[in-house]
C-alpha cells in the first residue's frame, strides 16, 4: 500500500518551517473556533498535527486509488453525449473516495463544512494528487473557485454554494473564448439583466474550459453595453441545475486526458452576480488566476516528483553492458539534476504559498476588525511578495516540470516512448503546464516589472542578510557573486527602450529565479542537511546558466535586434 505523503519526507518538512505557527495563528484568528467546533484546533501545534493526519489520508488515497486509476483514465477519458460530459470510471471513483473522506473544501471556513486549513496543506494535497494523476488534479484543484466565492460573493451565495463544494460538487472557471485566450479583455459572452425577473442571463460561447460540465461555474461575462475592455466585465456564478449551458464538444488533447476540456454554449443561462459589477476581470479573475497559477505550480512539482521516481526506478532496473544504467555518469548526472530542479521547485512552491497564506489571512481578519498599523504593514509586505513570486513560480516550476519529464523519458530510452511505462503519460501531461493559466511568456511579462523596479533584487538581498553556518559560507559567496552579476545585467538594460528590455526580460527573470531558488535550497539545508546535495548541484548549475544569460545580454546591442525583427516581415514560408 503506497502513501504519497508518508513516502516523501520533503512534504512533512514544510510543516516544520518557522513561519507555519504564524500562518496557523493568523488563519485560526487566535483559535476562536475552538469553542464552537469539536474538530477546531486550540493551538498551532494542534492545527499542524491535524494537517499531518489529513495529509496521511490524502496520501493513502492518492497511492491506493488515484494512481492505480491513472492509466485507465488516460486511455478511456471522459465521454461527451447529448450536451453533457460523463467522467471515466476511474475519475468517478476518485471523486467518490475523496468526497467520502471529506477532503473537498479543506481550506474553507468551518461554518460551511470546511476544515479551515491554511493554503500549505491544500497546495500539498494538490501536489500529491498531481503526482498520482495530473489530469485528475485539474478536477480536484478547481475547488479554488470556492475560495473566490468565499472572498468576494454575498453571504447568500456563500451559503448556497460553499457547503455543496465541501460535499464534492465540482467547479469550473469559465474565462476563455474562441477570440479571447490570454487577452481576457476581449471576452464577449453577454450578461443581460432582466429587471422584471431581477435575474441575469448569459449568452455566448466559452472555449478551453477545464471540467466544463461542472455543477458550479464562475463565468466572466460582458455586463456593460458599449464596452470593449476589461472595465465592462463582471463575474457570475452559475448552477448546472438552472440549465441553459450545453457542452458542444470535448477537446481531443495531447495529455491530461482524464480532465474534460470543453467548448460551451450559453443560451439564456441564469446566473448570479459575484461581488460588484465591472470588477470581474480587474479584481476577481486576477485573484482567481493567481490562485490557479499557484495550483499549476503544485501540479508541476507533483509531475516532476512522478517523473523523478519513474526515472530512478528504471535506472536501477535496466541493465546495459553488464550493469544497471544508474552506474553510468551520463545517467546519474541527469538523475541528480532532475532531483535538484525538483527540490528547488518545491522550495519555491511552498515559499510562495506561505506568502499567499499570510496576506490572505490578514484579508479575512480585516473583515472582522480593523488591522493595527503593524498588521497592515505586514499584510502589504506579504501581498507584494506573493505577487512577485507567483509568476516566478508558475514559470520555473512548469519549465522544470517539462525538462524533468523529458529527461526521465530519455533515461527510459526506447521503452519510455512506448505506452508500457507511465513516463509516456507523464511526459504528455507535463506539456500543458507551461501553457495554461498564462503561458511562460505571459509569466515573464508579469514578472519583469519586479526586475526593472528592483523588487527581486531587494528580496534577494534580504535572503543574503540571513547568516548561514560557517561550512555553507562558500555556497553563499557563490550566490552573492550571482547576485552582483544580476545587478550588472539590470544596469546593462537600464535606460533602453521598452522593446529592448522586453527582448531580454526572460533572461533577467530566469537569472533572478535561479538566485532565489539557490537561496531557498541553502535555507532548507540549514534546517536539514539532506538537502545539501541538491543545493550544491543547483547552485553550480545556476552559475553556469546565469553566466550564459549575462554574457548574451552584455554582448548584445540594439543593432542585433534587426536580425530578430526581420521575421516580423515574413508572412508565409515558401515550400
């Protein structure tokens, strides 16, 4: 019997982080629920112990149910029939087991049937579900929609929908359209208010909607006549029981086949307004997207974990030239780098999650009472850190996920290309992570302002100010050298025109990311020396990666832009 929590010491390690007690105290608002709910904790240690026990249950389900179902779900997938979606048998089983275990809505308040857990165990659950089956992780993880309802909807809507999510009702966030992908300002699905009925109705088409036939939907729609930008968009909640939405088709995808990606037709579908009109994109969707990007980070780390384990297992089992292939430098180097990237990604995932946890907790506290000046400053600090780190996490974890799946398949050789081994599915599932919830290119766009305004550099210097044990000073010195190089790279692009800066943005964001993750691994090594190997490998590789990017920026000039700009004039490629 496999347990995907207990077999990975890196997970419980996150509960031992120094910030966890602060996070729990804020989330529990000084444990005010302890006198009202039997299962509410009385102390931070009590809460963390609950996290640990629930993660054991989640780990058991992932190892014994979700993972064994993954291959059959990938082969059969969901079915589209007469405008509805029907899950694969394995998906339904996964859903039923998790519902019976009460593991939906774990981050929601207890008054709605939730466990009121912090984001850390929720994200950890997303990671181990993704390790078991990345496709099912999309269905399970869409309970993020519940967080948006809890944060922004009226009390009436909260009471109507949140208890149902805790009982396993599925969710979807309906954003993209045929002509509105990354550019959500172009959304044109119409929301019309019928004054005589005091109801909103939705009409139009949505495309690429994950879990599109869900019971509960959050829908971005154009509510304001005569508008064409984000200021005319509002956010709505829709109940499948109300009718008016049909599934036109399920997309035939490369990977995550168990997760139905749908094209939807809205025909006078009733809906209720979430929050205020005209803030749908500006406020609510941006908040939801940040949560979704955290989810993709967790999914990416889970896939990386699965890829690493498959590669390690195969390298021990496969013999060539009279010995297991793990004995060959070309193979063990790849394995060591997969592990280093995995642990670096995980360090960034939970650092980001802790930042999100703290600022969101302050947000809920502020609804109960006025924050003190110190609390407001702390909230502002952590919100900025969350905003800075979220695009970095989405970019780096998804790119490493793809690289790790690629290298794992390579270690398998020809066998990895066949459907006889799980890595073939894992490799296909990985590919989407750099695309949805904002492509890697869009994450760079979101992150680059923190390069140019000095925020990343300032936070890196904060990490630099923390003392380390004498034996790790040489590693810290290497990171400081990378930091100084990064500062010089920023100087090199300073004062250049926007297009020139945009051209080098990805190189600069990646340089910052390598430094941040190096510091996080160094920090983890201070608490547990077992991370020293990955830390040493990652810092060494980061130096070489950053040297390459710095050299390119240093030797580049405006004149060289012309070579790249030339492609803009091409309209087609002659046969």
